C-alpha cells in the first residue's frame, strides 16, 4: 500500500518552506519515524519523518524547491523491501522519481562511490603528466586519479603543489582557475534571508539608542564557586552566568514595564510576564528560543531550559513554538570574546540586553585599587516609547542585582 508523506501544517506566520536536504532517495528503505527530508522555513528547519516502514517509491520535489502546507513530498510503498537485481539491473526494479524531481545523494556518498569505482572509470593522470611533480604531489595525483594539466598551480613559476591537488580533489576553488584569489558564490539560506530582513526592519522602523554600564561579577563568581558543586549534584545541571542575568532581567522588567512593552501601530502593549528570548548561534544563523515566565522560574529551571534549547538548536530540533513570542531578548557576545557591542532590537520587542566578555580590570573599592572581574553590559532600546531615564535605571537595577546576587534570592 502506498503512503503519502506531506508537508506538515505550517503556522500562519510561515507561508511556505524550502526543501533543504533529502536524506533518502528512490528505492531506499525507510523505517517508521525515520527522518526523510529537512524543510527550511524563515525561522527553523523542520524534519519530516516517515509514517510507515517501507521503501521510497517517489520523490515529488527536488532540493531547493518551495512547498506549502499539506503538499505531497514523497510516496512510500508500505512494507516493501529494497529492490535487488543482478548484472547492473538493480535500479530497474526501483520506482522512478516524478518528472522534475531529483534523487539526492550526499557528496560524501558520491565520493565513496567514485573511490570504489574501477580504475577504468576514474580519471587518471595524463601519460607522463606527473613526471615534473614533487613526490608528495605525484602521490596525490596518482592516488586520487587527477590530471595535473587540469589544475592551475599556485607554486613557484606556476608549479602544481600537493595543496593545489588536494583542493582540486575536494572541489575547493583554490587550485582551480582562480589561483590564490578564489571566490565562491553561495545563495543565502531562508533563515539567513529572514535574519537580514528583520535586522533591516529594525534599523528602519525603530528609533534605536544604546546605553552602557559595567558590572563587577566578583560576588556572582564567588557564589558559583561556593555553591556550584552542590547545585549540580542537586539539580543535575551546572550553575552558569546566564541564569543570573535572566533572573536579574526578569526582576528589572517587573519594575520597568515599559522596557518589556511592544509597539503595535499607535498603541503600546504592556506585558505582565517576562518571556525572555535567548540568542543562540547555530550553523544556519542566529535563533532566539523563548524562556517563558522567567519571573516564576528558579535558577535551575532557567539553566535546564537554556541547556535544552542549546542542544535542540545544535541538532536542528527547535520547533516554531520554541521561537514564537518573546517580550525581551538577552544576547551574549562574550562567548565569542566581544568586549563591547550595540545589539539590535528584535521587533516587535522594544529592548535587548547585551552581555560581553569578562575581563579582570583595576577598579576602586573603599579607596583602594583592586582587580575585579568586570563586564560591560549594553541595553539597546526603542526610544519611541522608552526614555533614557528608564533605560539607564533598568541597567543600574541589573547591575545592583548582579553585584548583590542575594537580592535575587530574596526577590528584591
């Protein structure tokens, strides 16, 4: 029996999706719940699993095609076994893909297939073409079946080097008609294009301003050192810095609700809860999963939620629900070594808090110069509704909480 695999129902905010990667091709066996294809939307990558055990009978679309909700992506012959044949006829038993569709074979598999192919089917160096090559380059040319005459050398007097041959074999542009000045044109992913659009929207529609302050994290670091081991034993998660910042922000948002508000036309919407978006960097771009009701969460709850989101983001498992909403954002450029930055507000939110790297610097305490672990913090905000006084007091409140972390434990 044939089973159709369809595009999942997409939320109203997502009109369509792009086929990013087929993980199966026509004739492949597939198990129930095994991922068949990745669909890339403006926000996340969705995995589409098989509904049954069987064999891929037909692929309706190729990678790069655009699809909408409930369109048929593939057809699976339920309970069938992979087709087998002799004398090169194995493929005849497989169903052919629909017109315009494309069978997808990962590059790594293609490379393995070429490596296993008989030498008569692989490219071989031109007769005598390796004579003038250095020993390492000659070995690489023979091993990979490369004709050195097809490779542009970057060595002295245009000599072909081993690196040129390795780059040529791996498909890189260096070593191929480009020499030492390679270029490559790659289309933006859907997520990257959406990020670009939203950043431009923010710059063009928001009267954005950034205020700065600095925080002495000595007491936070001392608390983590003193209680970190016990915290991990009790809760099964490490006590990081982000939970301190998230809780401090949630407390400050309750005191300065305009920082937690958003603009809708000529109206200001005040949110009585702190749904904090945490910026997470992935291979496909920046995503901002949301911690909901942080004002009600404990430190362990925050750490566990952040850890779960980080794992899901790394594995491409974030759902659209994970990214929807958010009344305020925290981004941590310090993980990459940023000393100071002006983060961009994520509309329709009105503010974003930027954390930065911790540096030990000299400060004055009680009339004495001491070394302390200092961090610059930045608040970018929509000046249309947030006055400078509110922004500065919000930052000062966060500074006071982090320099006196017991205040957070007492809800002050």
